[in-house]
C-alpha cells in the first residue's frame, strides 16, 4: 500500500492531495508556512480586493471545471466580464487595443503593413531543424519579424513570465508553439489543425480558455482544497531532509509535526512516495540522504526574477481611461517602468467599492529586476509615473496593497532541458521521489493544477499495478 508525503501546500501539492484522497491513497501534506495556497493569497479590505500573486485561472481542461464542482465552489466561480476582453498594448506612448481576430489584424492600424505581410508569409517559412534550440526571440523574428517580437511577444511574455524573450527557450517555455512548427511546418497551419485535435481531446487553447476567479478571489480555491486535506495537513512543517530507509523514505524538519526520529507516517512507517512540489530554489536547499547520492543544489540555478505587485484603488473620476479591457501591457521598446497593469475591477465585479476602480500593477521581472527590489515607496512613485502618463490618472490612490516577490516565476530559458533531464534521472535513481509543479510542468496556475492531478494519478496507478 502506498503512503505518500507531499512537500509543499501550494496549488500543485493541494491538488495532488485532493486526488490521492479521492483515490483512497493515504498521504500527509507538509507545508512550511502557516497557511496553504503558496503564492495564491487574497486580501479584501474596505471593499477593494488584491491578489498577492495570480489574478486569474484559465479553465483549459475539463479537469479544472470538475475540480471546482467537486469542491462545491461552483456558485462562487466568476467568469471575467466578456465586455471587457480588450487587451491594450502601449505603442507610441499610448495604450492601443490589440487586434482581437484575424480580420481585425488586417483592417486595424496597430500593426504596420510589413507586419501584416510577414504574417501572410509565415506558412512559407521553413521550420528550424529539430536539434536546434532557439530563444523565443529568435523563433519569432525568423517566422514573423521584429515588429511582432517588439509589440506582441515581448509584452505578452512580460505579462505571463515576467520574462525576456531573448532568454526564454521556445522549446521549453512555449512547447506547444514549438511543436506546431515541428509538426505542421507553420504556426498558422498548425493553429488550424491543432484546433481540431484539441476539440477531440476536449481541451481548450490558452488563448480561448475562459478566465476565472472567485467571489473572494483565487484563495477561495486553495482554501477549499485545504479544507478537504483536513487532518492530513501539517502546517509550519518545513521539510529539511528526505532520507532513504528500509521500505521507503523518511522526512525530517524543524517542526514537531515532522517526526524527528526519521519515522515517516503517524504509524512510524516510511513513506513509499515523496512528491516534491516546493519551488526549485527551495528544493535546492533540501538534503537528500540516499545510497544513490542526492544533491539537488543544481535546481538552485533555475532563474526566478523578482516581481512586485502593487495594487491601487482610485476614485473612478481620477482615472481618465475608460478601463474597458483586461489591462495594458508595456513593450520593452516603449521604455517605461512597469511591465503592465491589470484593470482588476473591469475584469471581475466587486473588486472595488461603488465609484472606485482597482488597478494591479507589475514591475521588475527579467526586464528590470532592480526596480522590483526598490523600496515600496520608490516602486509606488514609478508606478504612479506610468499610470499618470498612460491611463490619465490624476489623483492619489485611496487604497494600496504591495507585495514584493524576491523570487517570483521560474524562467524556462534556453538550455532548460538540462534541469528536466536532471529531474528525470533523479527520479529513476531514487524510486518513489517525484518532482511536480511550476518549475517542471509549466508556470501557469492551470499547468500546476494539471501537474498535481498527473502526479497523484501516477502514484495511484503504481499502487494498482
Ligand atoms: C506574482 C505572480 C503572478 C502570477 N500570476 C499568474 C496568473 O495570473 N495566472 C496564472 O495562471 N499563473 C500565475 N502565476 C503563476 C502561478 O501562480 C504559479 O505557477 C502556481 O501558483 C504555482 O503553484 P505551486 O504549488 O507549484 O508552487 P507555490 O505556490 O510556490 O507553492 C509551493 C509551496 O511549497 C512550500 N514550501 C517551500 N519549501 C518547503 C519545504 N521545505 N517544506 C514544505 N513546504 C515548503 C511553500 O511555502 C509553498 O506553499 C503567478 C505567479 C506569481 C508569483
């Protein structure tokens, strides 16, 4: 019979716990902090709502829909406001609506005629040889040209990864894009063909998936998951050492919740599986004691840039822009301070009191890590500078919330395969140890949810085999 230790109570670990429980597999979830949710945390105050980390979840798979239903929080799920689906990109110092469909792309003046022509020519560009690993920037320049890179991909990557397209690997960071080129020879042809295949698999592409949150923010999801884990949850229990013992693995840590004598489960038995879902930079500090060796320090080389999220509430009349969209992203070539701003109260209702709006601003990332690390007051001044010029803000915020992440989002850079290969080899050499989460399975919340399911299903299948 399996008995699983889950290290980390972010969304990945929580979903794995949920699925193991559903399958009747015994487990214990060890979380270092005093709460579950990891980077997902919501604060509601004076009618404003701020997320510390992610703001939205993409419903890319029926598994996510089913999870929400099974947790009984379906009635609390909110879809983003369809009237505000416009995405603004700053061009020439002003936010301009991005074309939302192929006909708009050709009729709207956002892109120049040469960019439009480059898109028409895309199906005729040869695929790169499969053994060459390109950066996202190289890939986009080759297939679509510099203007696409500067005004579509650069701001998009800032919004998703807080990343730099010159450093991200197209193969690892945008695996589906890479696969489209390799399989169909063209992104456009692949997009059309891929849509048919996704339909067969009942999946939704990320650019088409519905964007959701909950009445009280994303923490509703992790709180509901935490409640189902119940007595199997050990908070304030940072795992420091995982040791191979007769019949499995034993864990030690600082907290009393972890048995200090290296016993594993409450019955004193070792764990058959240990699922490692804490961030890569924390895994790098973990000591693994095993006859096969166990140095995870290499995972500390995965780059996590700092990002600061600065949420501000304003009186509606103090913001000139209609805020009739999802938000605004800022390309690097525009030389501003912020990466972008979400129009939080346009996306979901009840994110600001009557007569007010909430704006969530991100600064730092790979583009300007030093800005994220400035004092909150300095960050505030930089954000206000951008808001005044780009959105016509002419008053002071009436409500503020700031969260500085010193290590925010892992960058799947060119050469990331060496980390993935390392994890594969490590798992083979240490049967029962498994890696899952944002540093391996994709950086988005939906990727992490699916990673949690996959890890639990794999363990469940081993038990039944
Ligand atoms: C600022 C920001 C904005 C984002 N925005 C979005 C967005 O809008 N949409 C989206 O889809 N994704 C977004 N993401 C990404 C998404 O939030 C993450 O990929 C996802 O939440 C990661 O979940 P996780 O469980 O893998 O890791 P984490 O949330 O990092 O959880 C890991 C857990 O492990 C615990 N831990 C660490 N060390 C130990 C130890 N030794 N022992 C026990 N426990 C330990 C930690 O305390 C933590 O609770 C954002 C991320 C950030 C940082």
